[in-house]
């Protein structure tokens, strides 16, 4: 189980459907986001961290050009596994971001290739990611799921957009990102073995116990607001049984406590729904999706390039921050509080609105 938001993964080589937001459980920790600014000629992306009530905002690193996706490790200690893009014949690679001047690249830069959509193992120490290879004309030749750990990476399966479960299985997608109805959800064991197809769809996310997935699929012939195609979300067991439709919407992710699924309705509202009973609550408008906090009590959302925290059990949204550049803000991940941090931190007590002391 691992998140990311539904981030658009920018690349000069290809556009790959990125994984959806999912969050590791724990006390509420730092929120990471990207401040995107500049022009087509000179585009900049800065990675920032901030407390949920806007305190202790600080720059984590400058990601040259396009930042594709980033995610906290399960222990909250590594703020992100991120991307670095270059305006030349080289593509992106996976980096660990530990703060200013503490970036470390963990996959090599490829000529006519790109690494993106990183997700941490729930046990820590390894990262799954998508490697896209292209020809000299930048046409995609292949997409593969690879796993990095202990200084090297290895091939797992053909596909893109990995999601890692606590049972050491990785869900991913096969099919063209440009043709949503061709996409299929597959599952492979991290330790090797057979790859199995689950259902037609994309953007899978594991339940916390690794027994089920939620995913999105395109409804045949259905049209929504402005006559746009309608996406639907559904749950399915890891063995391919128990398929159940939940609601119209997209960008679905499971809460860390397993009791709810967050998604975005066709009209752009953040909502939560029970994976079993189907009870749906519409909470508020969002521009780019919704992601649970580590304690499952809040959703992080964006609206008009501002970041907000929205209570799951109804209530008013709380402003967190806006981009320093005044341009575009993309939410990335809400990390758990590192185990060494004080339990008196506002991250551990956000719902009680305690003082904005140090985040760590």
C-alpha cells in the first residue's frame, strides 16, 4: 500500500498514469507539496514540507525542472522519493530527498529512458518504480516495474504505476495511458512468481491489510458533466473475486485504518465511502484529488492552488498554505510522524488544535 496523489507525471519521453494517493498509518506528520512556477522556456519545481496548520514551512529541495511524484517512507524519516528531469536526451531518475543539499539519486539516468512513479515498501528499504524506455524519436518501446534496494534495481514485470501491499504484492497497470479502456490491473509477488490479471481498470490502491484493492475504470458509454466520460470506482479481492462497484468517481485511495475510501466525484467533490456498506459522504470541492492523513481523520485537498486539511467527519476545511511563487501547487503526500518525534507535536494532535511547536 503506498500513495501518491494522482499526480501527472511529466516527462519529455512519455506520460504515464501515476499511482493514486495512499498514506502510511501513524500520527499525523509532515505534508509535502510541490511549488511549480516559471514558463515553458524555464520551468521550476520546488519541493516543500509544512505542518498541517501551516507552521514550520520549509523547502525540502529544488527539483530541476519537472517534479513527477514523491512519497514519504513508512517511518516518516525520508521525506520523499522523487524525480529529477533534464532538458536533454536524458530522462528522469529516482531520488531520495532529505532536505536542502541532501538529495541522493538511487537509479541511474538513462539515455532515452525515464524512471518515475516511485512507491516505498511498507517494510522500508526498497522502492518500486516504473521504467519507461523510448526509441530515438521518443516513441515508447516498453514500460516495466522495477524494484530498487541495496544499491541496485531489478525487473519485476511489464507495466506501470506500482502499488505495494503489506503482503509483499505489487499491483500495477498494463495498457496504453492514452487509451484508458485498454488498461488492466495486474498483481505480482515481490518475491517472484506468476503475474495475474484482476480486472479492467487503472490506478489501483491496496487496503491496509493487503486483502483487497480499490481501482478506477471507465464506464462504457456513460457521460457526466459537460458530457465527459464517466469513471467508476470498485473494490476487488486480491485473488480476483468479490468485485463490487462503489460509486461514480476517480482517484480513489484507502484510509490507513481501512474503514473508508476517499475519491473525487465527477463534479469535483472530495468524498469518502465505506468499502463494504457503500455509505457515501460528500465533503468539499477539490481541484486535484484528496488524500487521507496518517490517522485517517483528515483529507488533504487543494483548491485554486491552495492546500487545505478537511475533516473526514464533517466540519470546516482548514487553510494550510499557498505556494510561495504564487503560481501552481501540487500536493504530494501526508507522511507519518517519525517515531523519534515528540508526541506533543501538533502532528500528533492536529484534531485538538494544539500549539504549533516544532513539527519534529
